[in-house]
């Protein structure tokens, strides 16, 4: 009799366990659904979520790998120029096939990332500058070394009559150096509020607060009609994005001095290129352009 009771209890447990496996477990369709519902946008800081932006020219299928908090791989296709938001408290592994091999990346909550082309036209994931849907991500914050800034000012022949613009000005070093060493006026455009605070503090500290101003603005929406020279450190696809703004606003003769990256399709406008050896064998390229006469 005792044996029968034991068998009965064991059978009951088995039934409950099997039921538990199916009840409360998502069906196949739900398992494959990616939980990336857009959240309300938060400027710059993105809290406990990572953002992934597609800055390439084609849709990208990528997979969020299983990990704490998600038991099954979740695949989705990110359309061109779209930003995905991945809610997570922990680093998440993502993978995608870049046409040559499967790449995996660990992406971290609170950080923006972008799918971009590398110099060999292969798509990779890079850190971004912000996760906003309403603004272009032109480049993550990487400051130009001061000796390169000095050479850019020399190559651009910046003088006291110039109005210097830096689109994506970071800590403002380019327009501040131009004002301090060459007496020019300057406008720095930046989205990151913390960097803008650094710009304003540095301009005061360097005694050029009256010569320069800093604007919190998406550089793709800026008016550049009073610029006489642009000093830029942006990625090639961002220079390509800005090209219509240059064509619309810049007068003949305006100079553009670009650190490292060329403006796609503008080789005929290059006036000069110089390579400066940097630390750790990393060279810096400076490219000078001049806007042509209007046809
Ligand atoms: C590579 S850093 C260059 C900083 C500075 N020009 C220098 O050379 O030291 C690019 C900067 O562009 C800013 N940025 C990115 N997208 C932007 C946008 N849409 N509008 C304005 N600034 C942007 C980033 O926050 C970052 O500070």
C-alpha cells in the first residue's frame, strides 16, 4: 500500500512538472520575437539600455545571443538609419554575419553603438556618440591631439578675419585654439551637454569667451553661411551626410580642413594633404579643401 502511495505522489509530480514546462513558456512564435519595442527617447544618456544604429547602406540582420535574462537567441533586421534599443541591465552579446564571417560583440547597457563600414568597407560594430533617433550620429567623441590641431590651423591659414566652425566640436579645442592663437571667431556645434559645459569653461579659462560660442545642435541641421573655414574630425559617411549642407551654405573659397577622413567624391577639390606621425605609429592625415566658384 505504501509503495502505491509513493508511486502516486511521484506520478503527480511528473504531471505537474510536464505541465509547468508548457504553461507559462512562450510558444515558438513568441520565442522568436525580439523584445526591442521602442522606448521613449532619452537625450544622450540611454539608461539601462544599449542602442544600435545602422549607419550603413543596407539592412543588417543581427542576433542577440542567449544570456542572463534571455534564454533564446533573438534575431532581428535593422533597417538603414534606424536605431534599435535593447533593454538590459547586463552586457549582451550580439552576433551578425558581415559577409565574410560571423562577428560577435559584447555591448553594454547605457552605451550607444553603430554598425558602420570600416576602411575596407566591411561592416563592424563601433561605439557611437548618442542613441537619439532625432539626430545623426556623426562620430564618437575622440579628441584631435593638440599638435594636430595646431597643424590644421597652419594648413588652413586661419587668421583674425576667419569665422571657424567645428561640427561635432567635442571639448571645443579647435575653435578655442583658433581664437587663442590666431584671433579668429569660432562656433562649436555639439550635441553632448557635458562636452558643451567643458567647451564653455575652457573658453573662459583661455580668455576667448567673447570670440567663440557653442551651440547644442545636430550639426546636420546647422546653418553655416557665415563660416569662412570648417575644422572637422568626423567619419567619412558623416562627411558624406553633411556634403549637401556644405554645398548649400559655403561660399566659394571657404576652406575645409579635415582630420584623417576625406569627403567622399571631393578629391578634385583637395588643395593639400599632409601626414603627421603620431604616437604608437598612428599617423594623422590632414586634408585641405577649398569650395569652388559657383557655376
Ligand atoms: C571625433 S569627435 C571630434 C571632436 C573635436 N572636433 C576634435 O576634433 O577634438 C566627434 C564629436 O561629434 C559629436 N557629434 C556626433 N554626432 C553629432 C551631431 N549630430 N551633431 C553635433 N555633434 C555631434 C560627438 O559628440 C563628438 O564629440
